[in-house]
C-alpha cells in the first residue's frame, strides 16, 4: 500500500512539473511567428535608425545609445535570410539582456506574451545538414498558430554573432 502511495506521489509530481509554465514573448518575422523567453527581454522599443558601423556584417544595422549604454542592433530578418527588411510603424526593437550583454533585435512586430508548459513544446524536426536548428528549442501550436520557440541566448552568443562585440567596439 505504501508503494502505491509513492507511485501516486511521483505521478503527481510529474504532472505538477508538467504544469509549470514559462512565459514567452511572441513576435513575427515575415510570415512566421517566433517565441523567446520573456526573462531575456529588457524592453520593447519602436524602431529608430541606428548609427551605422563601418565593416559590420549586413545583419548588424548599427548601434543605438540606450541611456548611456551602446547597444548593437541586429536585424533578424537579414540574419535569418527572410527577404527584404522593410521598416514600418509596426517594426520594433526588442532589447535583450543575454550573457551580461544588452543587444537589440529588429523584428516585424511583437504579438503577445504566452504561457507554455513543457508538454506544449514539441521537438524541432531534424533537417540534417540542410540548415542549423541548434537555436530552435521546439515548435508549439496555440490556437492554430505555429510558434518557433527559439533559444535567443544561445543564438545571440553564438560564434557568428560574436561579430557584435567587434563591430560595437569600433
């Protein structure tokens, strides 16, 4: 009988763990919707043209001065090869705080904040060597919407993004 109680406790603990949700900020890039951990977001600002940096890669639009902090601005549409980057009144910059860095990322628009349980996030399909999916945590479907859940900290601290430090220090 005590064994059955232990099994029920473990099952209850597993169910409780599955009910622990995390909050994600959702945003759009082109026709796709992405989600990132809300705890990495410092603020959301309207887009303003940054100061360009010579010899920066095309996805680094430049830098802005955010209350005395020089912040590199990365255009995610260019980084992800999603076509022409058009700046509209809906274009926003999400200011991130990842790995003790403040970085801005340009997105088409911010949608909302959603709570997702781990069970709602499915593993990303394996596309072999056709393209890199190491920054994708998984895919979530909410009310007919497919969200690409992205590990924004890993993306922003990846080797190809280290160019941010080089460009910002020029």
